[in-house]
């Protein structure tokens, strides 16, 4: 018998909208589930640092997740190495690696 999922355990549906809020301004945009966080930042026309082209190497695109950490994809292998090498705090993610699966709120030191 296949496992039963409750409504709260259903996986996100790619293409469905999710909200990304950028703090401290509170600017919010809607993006499709599956959008990479770095792309959402660009869509919001906010500055974001990067030097590796989004390959999870430089860590310059790091953001702090204020709400909805559970609504981001689990860290990719490159991001896991980056998190360990750069001693990320538990709520910090490489925006070029994190896919948006639901509503999130993020910030950086330079917004
Ligand atoms: S852009 Fe380099 S780690 Fe994200």
C-alpha cells in the first residue's frame, strides 16, 4: 500500500507561485516554485554580490533567511561544501544554490 500524505506533506508544485520578501525594506515579489533565490533577487532588482557565476564556490551571494527556511531546497553538494568551508550560520544560504519551494523572507548586510 502506498504511503499516505496529508495536505501538509504534499510536495511543492513547480510553477506555482511563492512569495519572496526582502528585508528590511519589506519589498515582496511572487516567483514560480523552483526559482533559484539569486534569480528572485535579480527579478526584484536588488543588488547581490557574486564572483563564481552561481556555481556555489565564492559565497558572495550569501543571504540570511529570516522566515521560511523550510521552504528552500536542501543544500546542494556544492553548497554543503561552501557552508562547511565558510562556516555559514544555520540560517544562511548561498542564494545561487537555494531553490524557492514556498514563501520566504531573506536579508543581507547590504540591503
Ligand atoms: S554566486 Fe558564488 S556561491 Fe553563489
